[in-house]
C-alpha cells in the first residue's frame, strides 16, 4: 500500500514540476513582446536617456530581469542596444548633416564633448 501511495506521489509531483517549469508558448510570446517594447522605448528615448534602469522602470521590470531576458534570446545586452543606437545616430548626424561635434554631443544627451568622444 505504501509503495502505491509513493508512486502516486512521485507521479503527482512530476506532473506539477512539468507544468511549472516548461514555458508555454504564451509565456514565450510575452517575453518576445517585452523585447520589442524595449526596442521601441529605446528608439523613442535614446537621445534623452542612456540608462537601462530608465527603460526597465518604464516596462515595470528590473534591469537584471531585462538582462536575463535578452540573454535567453541570445541578444545583445540592453546597455549594448542603447549604445549601438546612440552610435548609429551619431554616425548618421556626422555623415549627413553639417552640425558640429559639439551640437551633436548635446543633441544625443551628452554633457561633455570629451565624454562623447570617448564613448564614440
């Protein structure tokens, strides 16, 4: 009798564990949607905000949660995505406008030209 109860317990615990730890398609879609939201926020705010914590607050997540999420999908880290977008915009402004470096520096949210130069 004890052996039968033990087998039932093991089967029950195994089924509970599988239902808890196997990600559903809906859960994966929500995660991917969160990455899209992050990218849209970066696109809208990269000139003003350069910190991951700003974007994490807007998405109601912690910066660590965002980093883990991007790691799951083998993406660049959130800070790398922000930096890449800033660099892309800086290149665009340098190549296709007549603006000075100083003007571009302030337009991209940097306060010091030397800091922007080191960043770039």
